């Protein structure tokens, strides 16, 4: 599945770029490509060995350790306001990311397009919102 998964996602990304007249780099040999949509930078990771595709978008610096309200806001938004995406803290940096994880098996172009649109739109909204004073 490794080569098939990479080829499949690579073709979908080429189509995505062509339909929007974007100049995107090709999917790298490591299975990663970064796509800027608005203020969001979405990295797409094809984890072919695991048979999954991971979409990530950094939206904020690490929240303060004692900021329970910020963490509550993020967890609540993950449940109510982020569509297919969910907030996550990077295990090493503590930065706040939005993430979507999907199986590559059965993934079609329309779903990839929808997932990219969802994470980019939500990240574009939340990266600004989380920078606002009193957010």
C-alpha cells in the first residue's frame, strides 16, 4: 500500500492545486507537503505504512500551564466548532494544533478536498481568534 497510498494522495493534491490554479510543491518522498490557505499552513502527512493521512495546522503557542480556561475553550471548541478537526497539543513543543486523521483506504478526492478545506478554514479562524486579547 505504501507506493499506492503516496501515488493516490499525490494525484489528489495535484488535482487540488490545478483546480485552484495553485503552485504547490509535489508530495515529498517523506510523504509530506505544506499548503497555505489564508493565514493557515496545513501540512499533509501520508503515513503510508500505517495507511493513514494526517492533516496538521499550527494555530497557537503553548497555553500557560495554569490556563485552565484556555484549555477548556479548546476542548469545548473541538466538540462543537471544528468540524472534522480537533485541537491537540504537540507532545514536544506544547504548541496548539488542529489535526485530522483519516484512513487512506477508501479516501476519494472529494473527501481530501473537504478535509483540506475544513482544517484550513478552521485554522484560519482560530489562529486569529487565539491571538486576540482576552481570547
